[in-house]
C-alpha cells in the first residue's frame, strides 16, 4: 500500500493515480524533488488540498451553447463534490473566410479533498 501525499488515502502499490483525488503518483517524484521532502510534509499537512478538472462544451456555429447540456454538466459535477470556479470561451473566428471550427466553452471545476483543521 502507498499513501497519497495529497489526500492521505491508501492506494494499491501498482496504481498510477490515487483513486480518491486522482493524484498522479508518477509525478510525485518530481514534486518532491522541486519542493523538498520536509517542505512537502509541511505544505500537505498545513493546507487545504484541492484537485481540478476541466470540461469543454462545444458551441453551435452561432456561438450559442446548449443550456440543458450546460446545466446537466454542472449538476453532474456538483453531485460528485465539484464546484465551478471559472469558465471561458474559446471563440471561433466567424468571418466568412475563416476555416476555424474550434468554438468551445471551458468549465474549470475545483474539489476540496482535504480540509486542514486550524
Ligand atoms: Zn489522493
């Protein structure tokens, strides 16, 4: 078993990601290297811990997004404990000569996986 440094959950030895907060164990070495083992413990023990996820919704040619799909996405994420923290549009160029097809709304979600008790 190995303990997740972010949420403290115990995971199997051969998993690459924490099943609880999706912390990537393959990146752990790099994080430890960057901030140092003693600092790592301090940071993880004295702070709230968050994980993030991003969802992109495709907009129609006019730039409108499907409100039903948006509400469904928000409520599905909310049911899993995620909170919307930011969103932005990745707008297409609508000029007649444009061949751009990228037109999305990106939603950024946050989940607190550990609350430091002060
Ligand atoms: Zn974890």
